[in-house]
């Protein structure tokens, strides 16, 4: 060992129970997948794994879309890849926002040079289809981009009617399903969603850093019309050498399509370990069965909520629009929300979430998703929260949270 | 299990010996690090790991730069993050190119809206400092971006004199050190390199998908002047709400600086497992000692080359500019280069590399780097290559490749 180097201790993260809005604990078989040896990026076994990932995520997204692949980055990387590949400067983009991640979509659209029209719903609510229909009529946007489930408010926007409205208006619809995929029903084809981006670190229960993405032929056509091939690997006779160009190289979907299709034209080096993880996340969820996974998220989080309400805590937002996997809990008057979170984490190893912007300091966000979404974790969380609230001066009654949640599980069996 | 799901078999990648230009086999302790459990992104232990990563990579890059962090993507993601955060449309960028990855730099610069001036060296050579000095004088570029070691040609550009030339000209110098970091000497501060980007999957012997990056205060000032904060998390009173803006959100270095500094302003969710891997890669290399690591790469690859030449194979490019970790080998007349690669991989589990553009079908690229860079692998590769060449009709002499290389190792002991 070099004398002068500082190398710190061996990696040994403390065991947490992650019950915030994500990232969450990873399925054990996903951790195992992460530790498998590398393959070359054009090794036949590796390109076979890439193809399998496409097949697996078509099932998770419930789509026939050929273009179902991973973006190598966290979920906002996939959002940016899709928006920057589609939007030309001056294109009109409608962004209905009902939380912090809606702001992210308008922010990214603006950076892509779009003329951005925003529509704002009060945090804790969602949009009625009529509101979207009216905005489509008034503004005739080329694109609509919106969040499915916005963890900042814990609300999920029903999309069944939004897709057909956009299709009818000739508008391309992008949905950010990062926080809902794999835990809340999402029907890409049935709901006529043109392009959907997600992440692994929420209900998919994988590590952050790889972003499953699917888009249909309407989107593929738009990005293909903007296609550009790097001079260093450009085939002879390729025409659009100096034509219109997507402003990002890394996020250029037309090049990613070449990389993920049999032509296998070199682009980035696919993130091997993250692809292994993504593959395993999809396998775990499909093995359990999507409907069963949705049911588990719904019933486990319903028990959690019943327990929280029995503890005389108020839940945030409109009940019928709540995401299946995360709940906003109003911090009781006189309680220091950050002190409670600190005690939960430091003394009991349980992470619950804080919140952003107008809700900062007003609500906690408690999630139960993926591998974490099961009875024992809910009971442990409620029990600990009771103790910690009492120690922080709240008048929370003992036992009722756990008892109430446990009864829900009993009733569900 | 759901009846209708296709879930494929358990992940079980065949064991390869990766002796191409990268990705390469990963250090065993890095695979272990990848399988550790998640932490929340603002967990004190996780932010401590982020800080440790900064300290570790400052040592690997040999820099005092505060801004030494990871970009969550493959190495071209880091290139794009730095260029898009610095370049304003119309800025003049000089790109001296001596291989395929130089083309990538001009491609990305152009997409950022730069006025791109290219300077081309014949593949297999590099630039003389005078050529760069002349171009700096003629074009007065705001930025120079160039590759340190271009795996497409296996040449490494000496940089000791380029940095001071750029500094003197008032030009910001970006270096893509993806293929050299951790195996070839690289002195970020001593050589006056303003911004350097890399990857894990070459000499660092980690998985692709995380990109170590360092930049000095000159670069920090440029990107800070273009700073913009998302409306959803913008503090009251922040001024530049509608001012100049970096065209990417994901790659906005000014926001990444906030995320990687004590203010910890939320941006993306850091890729937990990849950060664990990056941390471990740096620890392994610093534990061995950088000078020892460089020496190992130099001597192991020298032995490989001696063996290849003893086998009557011709090496590509100017010998004195060769990268320490990868060698271009001219495919002998009458030998089907792809058939040899296929047999090496399918029959013997060894991957060697093909090549791009003008060199496609003309050279193989044989690497020995990171965990792969040791005697047993070189001997195994040479032995197998001898057998496979003979079986593919070449008149390669038996044994001399292995014997010659082994003598080199002996002499080195």
C-alpha cells in the first residue's frame, strides 16, 4: 500500500429499512445479479441479455412497442433523452403539473427550447380530463408531458382518458412513470401513451441508475427524422450528415435505437451491471405476476394508512388519487418533523421521507414498495413511529397503529 | 408465477477473459461492493461515501480540485456534461483528433452549438506540441477538447506540454482520459488540465456506467455563471431564474456541484451501487499504489507486445506513443480477423477487440488492464492466439509467443 494514500475503510453500509419515497431496498436476487462478472458489450450473450431486457420490459410496461430499452442514467436521464430527442426549438409543449416533478418536466422542456405552456393543479390534487381537453384545444401543443405518480405529493394522475384525448388531438404524450412502474397499474398500449420513462429505484426495487423506457412508432418516426450518425462511425452514403440534429449525443434516441437493434451500431458502452439488475428486477416482478404485485402494493399500503390514521395522524391529499406505494403524512402540530426522521433513522434504522417546496416541513412521505412492501415492514415502521412520536412529545396512542394495520392484513388473508 | 410471462433463465453470464479495449473484468472486491444494500440518498452514511469518493478520485486524478465527482452515465456522459455546461452556442472549440474518439468530441461540441475547428493527425500517430500551439494562435479557441489515449488507434497523446500551451493562450482544456485513467500516468494539476473526464471500465477495472470527472475553479466559474435552479426547488430570492441556461438539466454541472457539496440540493438520485463500485475501484488502485499500477500496466503490456512480435505479428502505430494498456495488432494477410476473434471467444472464452472506421478489419486490439493486467492472462492469451491463428491458416510459429513473453516477466522480476 502506498504510504500517502487515503483509502478509508471497507465498504459496509449500515442495514436500513428504506420506507421513504425511494430509493428502497433491493430484491436479494437483484443484489446477486449486480455482482456477476462483466461481458464484452458485443458478446453474443450480452446482446442476448439486451434483447431479453426488451422482452421483459415490454411485459412490465404492457406494450408491444419494439422500442423498449434502458437509458443509462437515473430516471431524469430517460425523461431528458425522450424530450430532447423529440422537441425541436420552438415546439409547443403542454406540461400539466401537480407536484415537484411536473416542474422538472417543464424545466427540461424549456431547456430543450420548447415553448412551454404550464397548467397547475393544487398540490394534493390531480387534473380532471376536461382540464386537459380544454388545454389541448386552446393551445394545440405538439407534445404533452406529465407525471403519472408524483412522489412529492403522493398523488397519481389517472391516465386512461388522457391518452385518447392526446391521440385525438394529434399530440404526442410523454409520461414519467418513475414512481409508479411495477407497483401501480400502468397500461402503455391500452391507455395510448406514446412514450413512457421510468426508473428502477421505486416499485421495481432495483438500484437507481438505469431507466427503463418505451416508445411507439410515432415517436420513433419523429426521432428518426432527426437522425444523425457520428462521423467516426458513419457508413458511406449516409445522407443527413449536416442536417437537423438532436442537441444531445448521449441522449440521442435515434442512435440508441441503432445500438439496441440488430445493427448494434456502437454508441455508449452499455452499463453491464445495471443491465443485469434491470433484467432481474423485471424477472422478479413478472414471476410474482403483475396483478399480484399491484394487489400487494395496494393492500400493504392500505394497512399502513389505516395504522397511521389509527395513530391520529392525518394523511395528505385526495384519498382516491393516492399512489399505491407512498403516503403523505401531515406532521402533527408541535412535533419537529426532522427530529422524528433523525430518530427513526439513527436509533431504529428506518428511513422515512421529507418533502419539497411548499410541503417541506409539513408532511413526511412514507413508502412501502418493491421488496419493502410487506407486512413485517409496515408493522415495524408503525411501531417505531409510535415510539419515536411519543419520545418527541406527541400524544400518539400506543399499540393502535400496529393493531389496526395487523387487522387489515388479517382481513386481507 | 404468472402463466403468460416470459422470464428467461437465471442470470449466469459465461466466464470470459476480457482482453479487448474495455470493458474488462472487474476486481473481485468491486463485484462485492456492487452487491451491498442500498442507502437513502441523503443518509449521512451515503453522503459520507460521496465525500470519500471525492477524496479518493482526487488522488487518482492527482489533483487538488474540489470538484471531483461522478457523472451518472458512461464515459461519454461525462464528456457531454462538461462540454454542454461550458460551451455557449457560437463558442469556438478546437478539437485535435487522432482517432475515433476525437470525432466523438467534435460531434458533441457541434451539438452544443460550438464553432468547431478540427485538426486531424493520421491514425496511428499523435500531435506535436507545435501543431497545437500553431492552432491556438491561428484560431484563438475558447476551448480545446482532446483525447488522452484513443483506444481506436491505441495511441496516447503526451499532454505535459499541451496544458501549459492552453493555459498561456487563455484557453480551457478538456481531456477525455476514459481509456488511460488508472493505468497510464495522468497528472491533472501538474499538466494544467482544466477538466478531465473518465470512466470505470478500462484501467480502473470497474463496470461501465459511472464517469469520474474533475474540474478546476476556472471551469467552475464558467458553469456557475450559467447556473439555473429548477423552479420546483428554487430558494426564494434566487436571481437567475430566466437568465442564460445550460441546455441540459441532467448534465448541468452547476446543479451537480450543489448536489455534491454540503448544500446537497436535490438533483438526480445518485446511482448507489455504481458509486459503491467507483469507490472500491479507487481504493484497490490506491492500495496498490498508483506508481506500481502504472508500472504493472507498462511491463505486462510490454511482455504481451514482445510475445506478439515473436509470433511474427506486426504492431500498429508509433511505438513510443502507445497507450500502456492496449495494443493494435495488424491482422496478417489471408487471415479472417473476425473468424479468429470468434474462435477466441467461443472456443476459449477470451475476448479481443475489433476496430472502427479506417482500421476496421485491419487490426485487432488486445488489451491487458486493471484486474486482467497480469502474467497469467497474457500467457493464456498468447497461447490461445497462437493455436487459433494456426487453425485459421496462419503460419504462426508455436510456443515463441508465450516463451518470449515469459522471459520478459522473468527479466522484470
